[in-house]
C-alpha cells in the first residue's frame, strides 16, 4: 500500500517515516482557531460558489436557483475529518435553501481582509488531505428540509 513505510509507519511525502502511534494532523490547531475567531467576528461573510460546490448543489437540489454568491451565516469546526464547515444561505429567504459547505469549496473576494488567511487554510488543508491520501473534504450537506 502506498504511503506505508517498511518500518510500519506512515510516510511523509519526503519519505521520512512517522511512528504508527503518531496522529498526523491535517489542520494546524492554532491557525484554525485563529481563523475561526476572525471569521466569526466578521460574520456574515459574502462568498462565491465554486464550480465544484455548484455541481454538488445541483445534484442534491435539482431545480434550485443557484446564485454565484452566497452568504456565510455561521461556522462549525468538525475536527480533522471535515475541517471548517460554513452554513451558507443562497439568498432565497427560506430555510429550505440553507446548506453546510466545506470552507475549502468556497471562494472569497481577494480584496477582503480575511481572504489571505482563508486561502492559506484552504491550501494547507487540501495539501494535508492529499498527503494522507484522503478525498477532499465534504463539499456540501443539506439541512433544514
């Protein structure tokens, strides 16, 4: 199996084995906590729906009027498995069209103050998921129906 070292430990991409009892982390705890605090202070946040997120939304809710932008209303950290999830509102005014989407599947205005920190988290998380051979985090889940 790729990713297993001869010594029985997981390997970093640079081929250094990790002990089996080590728990490789995807998210940097300090960076993640700082970002969550900054984002929560700035809520609600305008975000752009990425093509990947749009495709997932269309599959889950055929016929939904899908705008290019959405509003991030709240945040939830789901741990290493799911990372930062965002409650997104697609602007219809009803709770039927409120979804949870991974922060890694949203885009933000590059002129906004938080965008640099968000992009750093997104890149770090995606890189960590690839390193562990894990599929990209959950795109979207629907609730409120």
